[in-house]
């Protein structure tokens, strides 16, 4: 009997000690914003960093009506389940007033019902699925706490079609395309919109290939595409990036890639692919040296000065989100979530990627970003000689189309 | 045209599998250990080669050498810190040692995976290829790198064969794999044999890893599938038989390639897994197994 | 452990559980959530210990059974929204079916081949889930529309009592004649067979029971989290964590698995400030235990009389 007592006590003690170590402290009179992101993913690692930068700047300027903003970070290891746990912890334990979460659609979709269950505002800096905002339309009262701080897949597809018309059809006289995208939640509406808008600008879609996100060997896929002889490959990839790009170059596939390649937006991608990304065209909401708005370049400079590298696309949006969340808290005059929702719906903020306004309650996509020449258009860039060069829209372009030798394209400069 | 494409691609990937599996089979055949950190050791070699190129800005050759060296070191650490202490432990019953070694190497593999992801993110890494450009074989445009990969794999396997069959040290290793006790009677120091085998394994894993990094690239996510792949091939070929592993590697490599081309890349690994299940059910010794 | 009678242990266990039931009165919701997960994990580990510790089969596939149960329950809820208890029951049954399917080839082989079969099973399940993404949510995960409750305290109690009852059943089983035969089969199958026991039938029974509890716990966990993903239920890493929990707690004790689980989950959270290295450190600790204290907590504390 004595042995078991000892056992039980030691075990209980060890466990208790471990649990006590996790007990957090909290401070009053701060506004806490929880940031849930995939810290090990290249694109998402910018999210907490950019958020912190914004918080520091706002605090240095006096905070929100005197209250300081505190960023609380959680790494979700690219897992929806861990994100849910992080969200629960953020709200229940760390008492955050709002959450900025993830660049992965599936993660945001997993968190969406919890924003309603725990009545806490969540803004996403990077996910793209249309379903996020479609869900809000179906159940506004419960899901109104979710805001989509990035472009929906449909909008992104449109922002690829627009430069495709200028660059591919008007300049290069291309006629056919194959859509190649990874099999994920965000690409379903993306591909659907590609298939709708590409023919309207003059590109016939001759095939539509969906690639499993854990593919490592893209040879059969490129072979298949090459056999169909399209003029261009319109891409929709984010989870994969390095391998298809490197293999595209190694196999010298003579067809250019144009569209969404999320990892290509990272300034480190040239190194990651050992230069294989030369000539790849990718849509982004930002580019080096491109002053989309007067706030863009100062943000980039501040980020580089503080962290030593350039922000990924979600860094821009996360930065803006902290700012317009701060504005919304001020407008609401309170941290009450329902009041915050009302205040956020009135957002009209010029950020680093354009002018941020949200679609209203009666739209089919409530709380989605408005897109257009007055709000957000996106850019089309190309990697050239180790640099990301902007090619579209013309008024902020700083280069011309240029392809590697193995690409067979007419009239390339 | 497709036929030649499949033939060539399949050959390259099978050669890579063969190299990796050979190492795995060697370790099991000689020291009786199923090293479940195999995939992690390969990925470590790749990431080292990549990091050397990225952070130290060395050329592809130097990077490859560094990668192989890291593979070697990692293998030695695995042996001296994990496998050997368990093999010699007096706290564990003999019958249970295998289980503990399996668990420990699995743990170690996952630890390495976490470390790699921590320092270098889980993004895929590719190593700058030593050979660039494409060549045309029977009208099929093939990256020269693929040919290079297959050539190097076979070169290394050939050297290994020479080592094991023609040198005294190698023959001791071969004998030890068949009868460890018997070999000690001949005055061969078993512990030295083991160290030699793990050293060779380290080099094999390093080369295979670096080649894989140049050919397809890896990420920290590759650790599990690489180990599972080597394990499957070795069991298919018959645990303990190196030649069996070689043949099985080609069977699996071609099965995967055929599936990827003819059905869909998404289902690539499934037929090989199914084959494994069937073989184990019907003939658990594998194709050429001895144990 | 062997010196105490089954009823005594169960009584002590009951007292510990009853005490634990009062925790929600004083402890924060976050810690309750942590313990909830630890308790479900504890059931995973106990079910595995039955197979490993007793039937002597090292298997890397606890997550095959857990994943089957979890995803069946989750997908069912997504498609048809039947009552939660129905989904959970379906999950448990699916796991049992999976266990039988796995047992058939697996029991024909021994040692590393058995381990490989279980590994292959996990990989195939993972492949299936990733490839059939429209049904299963693919790599990143599946969200289910219902959760059992959002109250931390209620979830905690459900998990606690579920674990207690499962633990009691599994422990009693391990001490019963069936359990002893299993242990004999695990340590020396030939002799057990020679003594007239149908080794295969007993191992199959162990599989089924292990599968039932694994699947049941997995399904319940899905309705606690509100989501399922490969990373939480199927990945080899999860299987390894279960193995570690059992080894740290002390294999072949069933109840040690619970302590090991609580320890692992608590440690991972305690190490959160370290960030991403937390997992690494936990695994390193486990490696140290495997290398130096192969009999785990219980072994240390009772100075078990294992002879080598």
C-alpha cells in the first residue's frame, strides 16, 4: 500500500508541477490580439512578425486611446486541430480581444464555427477560400465574427485574368492554356473562376489538372501537359512550390508558368529553388519597390530593418489588420465583440496593399474584401535575374516580359 | 514515346531507391537492426548540402560532399548513442531488445525531423545539381541530372559489391551477417564489423540523400515516407538479402512510375503498398529472403 | 504492481478519479482542456498497451484504429448529421472492423513483419484520407458541424469518466485469465500454444478490444475538438507519442499509460515558451527514458523485478 501511495504522490506532483508551469499571467488595460500562424511555413512566418511591428508602431504613437496593443503568438504547426486548441486557449486562458489567424483555408474554416461559439473576432491575413465568406451569408448571426482580410479565390482568379489579357493575349498572342493547381479548398473556386474568365479574354482552357499537395515528383504531370501543347500553364499552387518549379526548370518544360504560385512571392524563393524560378510569373498583392500605396514601401523598409528579411504577402495583410483592428477598437470605444464587428464593417482603411473595405451583410460574400481599381487590384510579377520585377498594372510596372531560353514563346523581349 | 519516358524516369527513381534500400538491408542483415531513422538521416544529408550551398555559398560539389559527410556523422551518432547502448543494455530482456531499438530509432528519426523543421522550416529543399541541362535519349528529353543520378547510384553499389566480395574486411562483414558467433571464433572483432557497417551505411545514406535532393528535393515531411519506402522494399526483397532489396527497389520504383503516369500521380505509392501486403500475406520471407 | 490485488488497485483508481472530478471547481478552463485531451490520449495508450504490453506485438498502427474511428464518426456527421452518439458508435464499430481487417494478415506474421504491416496500414489510411480530400478534408483537416458541448467542465467530466471506465475494464481484463493467457502468448507463444491455448484467437480478441477503445476514444475526441486531421489522428508522430506514453508510464501496467499520457501532454504545454523545440525536447526525454529507464515510471517506483 505504501509503495502505491508514493507512486501516486510523485506522479501527481510531477504532473501538477508541469501544469503549474503553464499558468499564464495577464495584464489589464491592454488590447490583446492573438496571432495563430504556421511559424514553420515560409509564407506564414511573417504574420506574427508583421503584427508585432504594427503593434510596436501603434504603441509608440500612444496606443489605442492610451491602451497598449499586445500580440500573443501561437504556432499551429499547419494543423487545423492545433489551431482550434490555440484559439480556445487564446480566448479562454489568455483573454485575447481578437484573433488574426492563418493563411490556410482549411484552418480558417475549422476556426470559423469557434468564432461564433466563443464570440471572438477573427480576421485572416492569407486564406483564400470563398466558402469562408459564403458561410457567413448562411449564418450571419453566428459567424459575423469572421472577417476575410485577404482576397477570395474568385477575386484572385480575376486578378490573374486581367494581366493575362494584357500580357499573354495582347502582347504574346497566346491562344491556349492548361490550368494546373493543387488539390485544396482554396483552389476549387479559383479553378472554377479561371475556367470561366480565361475564355472571355481569349485563352481556351484545353485541360484542367489537379495535383495532390503531397506530390514530390512532377515529371508525369509536366509530361502530360507538354503533350497537350498549350501556350501557357495557368497555375494555382501554394502548398507546393519549390519542387514543381525546380523540376519544371530541370526538365526544361518549354511552356511558361503564369498565375498563382504563393511561395514565389517570398524573396527567399530564388535561393530556395537555386534560381529555377527564373521566368515564372506570379500574382501578388505586393512586390519589391512597388509603391501600391504610400504606406507600402515604408512598411517594407521597417520590416527589413527590424527582422532582416522581406515580408511575405501575409505580412502585408497582417500588418494592415492590426492597424484597422486598432481603428475599429477605437471606433467601437470598447472591446466587446459585437461592437467590434459593427465597427469593423465600417472599415475604410488605406493599407499596404490597397484600400480595405469589407462587403456588407447582404452580399453573397459578407466580410470579404472589396476588389477593383478603387480598392485592391493585385500585381503580376516575374522573377528575372534574381529579382522580382513587376509587370502589371502598367502604371507601377518596372520591367518587361523576359523568358529563359528553353521556353518557346513568340515575341518575348 | 510514353513508354521510353516511363522506362527512363522509372530507372532513375528505382536506382535511388536501390541505393537507399541497400544501406537499410545491409544494416539489418549484419547488425539485425531495422533503423527507423533511415529517412531522417537521408533528409539530414540533403538539408546539410542545401544549407552549405545557401549559407556558406559553396559550389555543388562541395555541398554534396558536406551532405555525405553529415549523413556519415548522423549514422555514427545513431549507432553509438542509440543502437549500441540498447544492444548492450542489461536492463532489457533479449527478446525485447528489437522492440526497444525499433522504438528508439523511430523516436530519434522524429527528433531529427523536428530539428530540421525548426531550423529550416518544413518547406521543400532542393540541392543545386552538379550536372545541369537536358539530353535527348530516344527522342525523350531527360534532365542530365537523372542520368547522373542513376550512374552514381550504380557506381556506389558497384563499389560496395567489390568491397564486400573482394576485400578481406568486406568478407568479414558478409560472414558476420550469416553467422556472428562463428565469425568471432575466427578472431574477427565483431564490434569493429558493426562500426564498419554503420560507417558504410552512413556514406550510402548520404549519397542517396544528396542525389534525391538534386533530383526531386525533400522536405522535413519526407522523413516518414522515405523510411517506409526503404522498409517496404527491404521486406519485399526479403529481410537480410541485399540483392533482393535491389530487385525489389526496381519493382517498387517502376510500379510507382507506372502508376503516376498511367493512373495519377496522387495514387503513386498505393500499388507498391498493396503489393507489399500481398507478398507478406503469401510469402512472408519476401522474394529472396533468408530470415 | 503485481503485489496488489485487482480490486485494491481499482479502488485506489476510483478514489483518484473521484478526486480528479472535483478539479473543475478550482482549475482554469484551459487546464481542463489540456487534461481532457490527455485523458482521451490515455485511452489510446491503454488500448495500445493491451496489444503491445500483453500480446507482445509491437505495432506502429494505433493510429490506424484511432484514425478509422475518428474519421468515420466525423465524415458521418458531415454528410448526414445524425445524433452524435450514433456517429461515435459508428466510429467505434468501424475501428473494430478495421482492427479485424488488420489482424488477419498481421497475425500470420511475427516480429518486424507485424510491425511493418501495421505501419503500412497507417500509411494506407493516410494516403486514402489525403487523396480523397473532398470526403475527408484531405491534408489539413475535416471540420464537423457539431461538438458535444463547449463547456470546458462538461467535456472534462466526460473525458475523465470515459477514461476511468475504459481503464477499469482494460485493467480488469489484463488481470483476468484472458489477460494472463495474452501475457503468456506475448512472452512465449510456442509454450502457450503447447499448453493448449489458442494463441491466435486470444490475440485477435486483444486486437478487437484495443480497436474498440481506440476507435471510441478517437470518435469522442473528434466531437470535442470539432475537427479531425491527419496530423491529430493518423500521423506516425501521434503513434509514436502513444508508444512513448506507454513506455514512460511503464509497459504492461495499463494504468501506467495514463500517467505517461498526462506527463507527455503536460510537458508539451509546459515547454510551449520554447516554441517549436517543445516536441523535440519531449521526444528527447522519451529517448532518455527508453535508453536508461526502460521500465518507465512504474518500473522506477516499484523497482520492478524484471530480470534480463
